[in-house]
C-alpha cells in the first residue's frame, strides 16, 4: 500500500509518500509561502539530490495540485500515475473531545473537525483545506485523520481540568487538550522496541523539544498528563511561546500595554519564549552560540529553557510514582546535548545515571544515554510522525477491504 501523508500549515505544506509494503520513503518535501509572493516546492530525490521549484500557489489546493503533478512527473516523479497512491493520511491538529483515535474521514467526521475550528482557529482550517483538496484532485481515495490531541484523551479529569468555573468547560470546552500526541505516541512505542521492554508496563516521560515543545507522562501505554494545554502555549519555554505564566501577570500586562485579546495572544505566542527573553533569536542554535560567547542574556535564556523541562520531568515522575524511561526527541531534543545534560544532571535521586560521554556530540540518532546500571533509561529517539500517520492510515484502510 502506498500512502501519501500530508501536514498542512497556515502557509506551508509537508508531505511524504511511503510504500508500506517495504517501509520505504518514495518521496518527501514541502511547500512554503502558500498564498504569498515567492512560493516554492522543495524536495529531496531518492538519490539525495535537492530540488527547488518556484511556482505560484495562492492557496492549499493549488499547492497540493502542484505536489501531485511533481509526484507523477517524468522528471521528478516517484509514481507513474496518481492511481498508485492508495490512501492519504492527514495530520489534523485538534480533535477536541470528539476523537480519541485516528479515523476514516467521512462527512460526519469532517463536520466534527469543522466544529473544532473554534478551539484551533489557526490550525484546523488548513488541515481541512488539505482534505478538501484531495477530495477534488484525486476523488475516491480513502482519507484518514490523525489528531495531535487524540493520544492525550486518556488523561484523567484531574489532569485535564482547569480550576475555573465548571460552566466554562461545559459551555466552551475549556480544558487541557495537549498536542504533539502523534510524536509522543511514536517515540514512546519506538523507545520500548529499541530497549526491548513491554510498552504497557512502562512509566515513560517523553520530552518533545523543538521550537514548539511539550513533555508527556505515559503510564502503561496511556498519556496521563501533558504540558501543553487548551492551546500549545502552556507549559515549556518555547521558541516564541511563553509557556507557563501567572494569568494575573497577563491581566496586568494587558492593562499596562493597552492590549486586547489578539494583542495578548500575539505577545505570548509570537514575541515571548526564547526570542522574548534573549531578544536575539528563537533558534536554540543561536542561543547556544551566545552562551559559548558568554552572552548573559543567552545564558539566562538557556537556564530558563532547561530548568522548565527538568521541572516537568520531576513533576511527572511524582505523578506516576516513578519513571522507567526518559525520552528526548524533536529538533533540540535530538541534537542539543547541552540541554539533555542539564535536564538529567541532578536526577540521580530518581534513579537516573546519565552518561555524559555518550551524550557529547550525539545528534539525530537513536541512542541510550544512561549508564548500564541506571535504573532509569535515558534515550534519544528521533521522531517520525509521518510513519505513525501512515501506519494508522494503513490499518484503517486495510480494515475496509
């Protein structure tokens, strides 16, 4: 079965074409600047050659149409005909309380995804646009929705509820939903395979650390708590997101700065986090360079960034009554050895014996970073959400036959 995986952002689109029979990646790439001047498609051919094609793409349908044309083109194509694509799996950011697992997309499912726009106004509309584009461009192909929020629907009420008037939950669905669920699910399962242990018997803390970042507590194969909340703003210090902030401080800032709701949202989502504290960059590589050069603001930013992760790791170990595996994944989690070291140092009381030599210089590959006798295993597992989406799609579509 050949499955096309689509991840549609507000002005971008990522895709992978995967042959599930032999688990090979036939094509991958992405479109940037959809709806903007200078839009382009960039992809890597199987031989490693990188290609950039400039093309006017005013909306997601034209972007997907161009991707499909390239996939079946004589020069750059991975398939001779689009008929070879058996199904399409879509990353959908928000499924609310409506979906606790991946589902075949039907009219009823589409209506429920549309209903979730209210709680994900920036994310669900481009996801919906991608689904509709496939319906029109290659009609009849089964499509599957894989939700970022679904994995966290197993959280107990004491973990997902906010201590706000209960009617706000009943009337508007205000609660913690969590995100990065597909990534946390993939790396936690993969870590257990890698270590040769049974997934359903483990207490796992998964740290997805990138420009967006979250920590999830996974007990016996189920998400029991996660750091992101009603939106992806809550929790860790991120590239431009603030993470946890006293809401009283936000009310104070709104009054002092004369901000409305949109202004406050822009402040905590686009102007805060690593960028806001450092006033240099949202890219942790730039912050690391600043730390190495002795920049005091970069040192403060890095210390805040690392400390917040460590604090959540400790909290989730307490919530689960211990931890067996700590996972680092995501761009920074897979590549930033200084953060992994800072988070794990001082956790010996929890049973973590971190191997600094194994950690040093490790980038982007699976590895055990704990010493052989460590009761808690610390591992790096590169995330692969596309493979998880393709696997869910294959399972759901195969059951239709």
